[in-house]
C-alpha cells in the first residue's frame, strides 16, 4: 500500500486518513491518500490494526466524490473551532459502482424512483463491503455523506455493531433542538424539503416523528425552477442557477415554512455566504458533520445513544 500526497482532488478509489495533520492539510490544501485495490474489501484482507483511537469515525464516500470532499471540509472546519483538535477519521471513497449503476448524468435527488435496471444487490454488496472494511478496522461509528446511499442503509448496516449516524435523523434532531415556533397561529411547524419523492419520503418520516409538517415543492416549482437550476449548473450558468434556487426557496417560504432543507449536492455552496436566504436554509451535511463531531467527543458510554439509528 503506497502513500501519496495529492494537491488536487483525486477521483479514483482511495482511503483518506486524517488525524493530527488536519491543520497542515487545510493550510496547504492537500489530501493524504492511501491507494488501495477494490479487492481489499474482501473478508480475508481486512486490516486489523488500522485504527489506534477509539473515537475515529469511518466515512463511506457516496455518489459524488466532490460532495464527499465537501463534507470533509465541513467536518474539519467545525472540528477546529475554538482551537480544538480535529476529529480523527478514515474515508473510503469509491463511487465507481454507484456511478455506473445510477448514472450521475441525471440528478438522483430529483428522481421519483430509483431508475429501472439498477442492480440493487450489487450496490448493497459494495456499500456493505466498505462498511465491513471500516468496522473490522476498529471503527465504532460510520457515516455516509450521501442521500442516495441512504436508500440502502437498512440492508448495508443489517447485523452491524457499529454506530450509524443517519443523515435524516441528524437533520430532524437538530431542527427539533432549535425550538422553533409556528409562523401561523394554530398551525404546526412547517419544514420545506427541496428533494424528490424518493428522498423526501425519508425526511417526511423522520420530521413527522419530531412533530414537524413537511412541505414539498409543487410540480410547477420542480419543472420551472429546480430542474432548470440543475440544468443551468450543468451549463456553468452559476448566476442563472442561483436566481432559480432563490425563487424556489422563496416559493416554499411563502407557503409558511420555517426552514428549507437543501438536499441536493448541486446546490451545496451555490448561494453566497452573505445571502439572507441561507438563514432560512439547512444544509444536511452541516448537521451530519456536527453530529459526527458530537459522537466523537462524547463519552464512550454515550456513543450508542447518539446513533439515531432506527
């Protein structure tokens, strides 16, 4: 196994390990990569001494390598606040199977269902192999910063002893902790979700458990704002995509929602940081990163209780 320092974001199967080098890596915009073969996830090749810290977190990269790296940036950034040490983590990023099976050329976040012909068994086997690799390496907590991967979470983590932080649970729990009040007297607290029926179904279940009412974009909003915004991004029309996203968010706000959850990788970082609309939006990856840090810094006895696995 060779060790390589990359100054650009790699786009091939890799494991990224970061511990006390976090600050140096951020300053120099580097990424430590331990290149591995796909065969390493077979049961007879699982390493036995990879992890030496009990609070190390395992991260299974998703459909988009870029979104995985974006999550890592958030995890490191939030970790280093108040001059604290970075949470130790290991990343297994290999989007090959998901890429081939789901076709990244169409946005899965806005699909109504998983495309026909998708080999569910192959995807589950691939994700489960990564989970087993991380688990048998000594990790006690695993996260998947990818909404699409969560579609198979039940099968992937069946029989696993590790803590799994469900992104839907993390978001709904954080929203509950804000203690928001309804915008309209006598109504429930409404949360807007910019996602398809496929992803929104997961959010709806978790949010309703916390007592929220879920509001989804109507058909005209999806057809004339959301999908055109994604198409504009594909054409590198950032300004056009931003304007369409703003209109879509405003449309949900007009319907009385307190907050809007932005579930699409395409929209991560699209609005400038000083955009007032961001104060009414939730980035699920922010919630997952904060929950991951909370687990890593909690007492060992609390780790299981923070899982949020249903």
